[in-house]
């Protein structure tokens, strides 16, 4: 079991917030990380700004553009993580894409992840069957490759989940990220198939925005992952978003924690 999975398994339920690094600036990102930890987040996912984030809806696309326009780069994100690691050891996971990793240099990218304390990476545009190069680098540097399982994975669910590291990211809905009024995917069946082959924690993301949605997804799995709803708060309040995000995350954490009460 990886370090990340070990930390997560100590929690009855997981709540994982996502923010885009560098939106509105990296100093605010640092403050948001610490505030979300204080609010009870189990782990934090950070998006590395990219001009063509194919899995993201308009909310996160716009956040990426704001961060890039403000001068955020991958190196600056790594430097920010190094600074924040002086204040917290909460698990941190990058959500990024193949192009930024390959452009940076796969070996160099994962070496820096290990150096600054990034626990895992999610790379949505690298199919399971083409994971070889990234998986080799992850294993070399002790960084977990977080597996995504979508509603269309069907017969491949068990195969994909079998060698999962850290946690499994269950994609709740087809399409891109973004707030949804309801989630109709049969999460329970996907979760049961995952459990047949691994005890790695599995949490649900895509479309969750309300406490009752987070509670329902956590009841059907090991937790909930929320991105666009938080990024919308950051977009609205900018540098003043720390307290609104803290309050939002606190409500979601409470909903997830009490999902079976």
C-alpha cells in the first residue's frame, strides 16, 4: 500500500477539494490549501494551468486562463508546493495533462514531484493502455498514478482498478467537469466492481456541488471530490476567496462525514 492510500484509509470518508494552482495567484493558492486543510479536507487536488484541459468544463478552463495570464508556470507551482510543505503534510495530488508533463520532461517532472512532496498525479488524457511511460516514472520516484474509472469503463473496471495506487477517481458522469443538478450514474455498481479487486479507497468526482450530493456519493463510495463549485467561488472572490472557500469546504466535509448517520 502506498503512503497516500495509507493516509486515506485512516479516514472513514474522504473529501477532496480541487483548485487551479495560480488562480488568482500562487500566494492565494497557498492560503487556500491551508484553509481547506483546516476545514477538514482529507487531500487536495491541484490543477496545473494548461491552455487545453480537455476534461475540464468552462469554469476550470477559465481558471486555467486566469492563472496563465497571471504568469503561473509549472516551475512556479512546484516552488509554491515546496513552500507550503513547510506548513503542512496534507496529501497533495496534481491533476494535469500529458502535454505539460512531456514538455517539462517526464523524468524531470516526477523527480520534482518527489522533491517537493507531491503524492500523486491524475492525467485524464493518458488511456490506461498507454500508461507505461508515466507509470514507470511514478514507480521510480514514489509518486502514485491515480486511476480514473468512468461510467463507460464497463468490463475494464476491474482491470483498471486492480493495480490502482493512492485512490481510485470514479468519474460520476460523461462529459467534462462542471456542476450538475443530478447524478444518475450507477455509482454503487461501479464501486462494488472496484471492491472485488482492490481495497484502495475510491471516491467520486465530476458534477458534485451540494452537500447532499457529496453525502450521497460518499454513501455509495469512500468519498467525494469537488472542483468546479470551489473554482467558481475563487472566480467570484479572487484574492478574498480564502474564507468563503473555507466555509464551503467545511460544510462539504461535514456532509461527507455524516453521510451514514
